[in-house]
C-alpha cells in the first residue's frame, strides 16, 4: 500500500519533470554551427557566374563568395541550379544560400531573407548594330523583346512594354543569341552581362541602345545573397563579412579584376 508521504514525493517528482520539460520548450534553440556553407547559383550569367570548359563554376560571384567564406572561416561549395527553381531549391534545403546576382525585391523578400546589398548594375535594352536609339515603349510597339524569365527584366517588360511581343527564356544567353542571329528585335538584361555577351559571342552584331532607370518596386536597391528566413545567424555572418570586404578593399580588388566600370551602384 502506498503511503501519503510516498504519494507526495511522487507528485513533487512529476511536477519537477513537467517544469523541466516546460523550461526546455521555452528555451531558445541553439544556433547552428556553420562549418560548411552550400551556395546555389545559376551559372549561366557571365562574367558573374558561369561554367568554364573544365566544368567548373567560375566568375566574380564565385571569387567574391569564397572571399566572404574565408572571412567567416567556413568552407563554401558552389552548385549549379536553374534560375526558375533557385528559390524553391533553397527553401527545400538543397543548399544554404543563393549567391547568384539576385536582386533584392519586395516580392522575393516574402519568401527569403536577404543580406545587405553588395552590387547594383544597370538594366539595359540592346538591339541590332544599326537599330535606332529610341527604346521607348512607343518606339518598340509591335517589336519582339526577349529576356530571362522570373527576373526583374521580365517584370519590367510586362509592366511597361505591353504593346511589344515579350519572349521569355530559361537563361539570358538564349535571347542574346536570338538577337545576334536575327530572331529577336531587342533584348533586355543586365548591362554588364549583355555587353560581355556581345564582346565574346556577338561582336559587331548588336549594341546596347540605352540604360533603364531602376524602378524601386521592380528592381529593388541591388543584388544580395538570399537565405531561408530561419537562418538569421547565417545571414548575420554574411552581412559582417560583406562589410569587412568593403572596408578592407577585397570588393574593390575583385571589381577591378573583372570589370572596367563601377558595379556598386553608388
């Protein structure tokens, strides 16, 4: 037979166990110790990110990302991912960060958390070498304009060039190639990427006709790294490394290595 004293002791033990469970449930989850960070990138966007003849992912973004990882004292790996699936793949845990010339927009920020902005380059419209300089929506009415799907450029065209025939492609190289071969009248894209394509693959065929002024609700302030919302500690690590790379000249050195113009947008 169980005595009243034993019942009292059992009650105190049970209450203690409940208290411990409650305290554990209410305590903050310990931050993950990041030793390896997997970077997702759409490697079809030279000179920022592309694949060389050896099958390696190379470019400004790769060198910049590795420099940030060195400052964070973590090992970084890069993996190729098509642009349309890059945010779903991040959220599914396929990689930890999107480092892929992704502009910070309000719409994307509903799904992912962005780092501080680290570069901003101008959107442009390009056409044939003998094309007129007027790139207004009225001048391009009825003309075909190509760009990469799921981008700020696609959003801009769909809002302001409704009377043109807008053609969307999985990568930016494809509309550039169609312009060079005469299958498109115009392309819209990043100014650096577009000029790089003309210099390397479409020399003499085409030219940049004009720069588009960034529209805040479409283009955002510039490019940042993207994270799952719950990985705030990793985002903070990147922001610290981005600030250090600005302060110690790392960014400037890489900018001079890859570009002849300022890509900071400021």
